[in-house]
């Protein structure tokens, strides 16, 4: 009500959440009153029914991403980790997990502006910079990612567990895999707050990319669509996917 009535924020506007301390562990985007309308005609609206939300680890990170969007070419080179996702709608070159012992420079090649990772993610609570994606021979750590500068990078979808949850000991420092990708140059990132169930996640991901490539010319898509597309994807799978596996996905960045 504050956003609508006091701030006069129009319905379906973009909003950014920048939580600190204990709030970094709460899915704020899923906030709703858990009650029916006064006339019993249905439930009251969720926050994500009214606005298109995104998160940002820091305000400076969001400002950097916005500035970078003004200087980069906003097209994706169609490179996806899963080659069966939207096969009929775009051309791309898969990055094979079989060759996942590659260096971070191979993971973020200069020609690659889109990355989709479908693998295991591990949050290291004792040493957050050792949080990692599980690769075939050598893990890709948060430290590897943050030390790499990828100005060409635009969008990453992290379909792995615990990629956007911080460290309990230092919650204000926002140290997690999704934030690391944003700091390294990605302007828009979809991450996860807790364990992802592949049986349900596939429905969200399929709906996401179907919408992302909808009406695109020659498979070209733009990272600024990601927040709205994620909002759409989690809404259309309501009957297939339980609440905790819909709200596990969050958008970070522009």
C-alpha cells in the first residue's frame, strides 16, 4: 500500500530490493498478506503480482551495471549450457560439461555474453570466496569469478543450489556466487536462494526461455527483459511448481 498509495508507483513498475543483515536471508519478493479479499472473491495480491522486482547486492553494483549497459552492445551470442532448452528458437553453441575443467577465461570467453549453468552449487559458509560451481575436474570458485573481468558479459542463469544466498557471519558483505558474477561484469543474473529441485526447476526454466525468445528476431534477446520474464515464468507454472520452488529463483541487476 505504501508503494501504490503513498509513492504513487504504477502497477507492474520495476522495483529493486537491497536487503541488509538478516533480511538477506528472507525471500522479500514473496511477501504477501496470506489472506482473502474482503469480498471473498480470491486471495489478496502478492508483491510480485503488482511489481516486477529485482535484487541488488549493493546500490553501487546496480549503478555500475546500468552505466555498462550504455556502452555495451545489448545482444546475446546464443551460447547455452543445455542444448535442448529452446532448440527450435535460436542458434547457439553449447558449453559441454564434459569439458568443464576449463579455466574461468574459457567459461567466460570474450565472444560469450550469455551463460546458463545447470550444475551443482556449493555455498562455503566458512570461507565464502570458496563457494563454487561443481565442474568435472576442477570447481569454479567465487574467487575465480570475481578476479575475472568480463565487460562483454550480459546475462547469466544459475540453475544451481544456493547461488544467491550470503554468509551468516557477514550478511552485510553480500558474498555469493550470483553477486560475484555481477561484480565481474554480468549486468543481469538469475540466482537461487536455497536448494533447487530439478524436477520442478525445469518447468520454470522452460517457461523462462520460451518467453525470453518470444518475438525475438533471429534469436536475439536482451538482458533487460530478464526480470519481467522471470516474473512471467514463475506465474505461469503456479499449478505445476510448489511455492518454495517458484520463489527460490531471484533476479539480480538491470
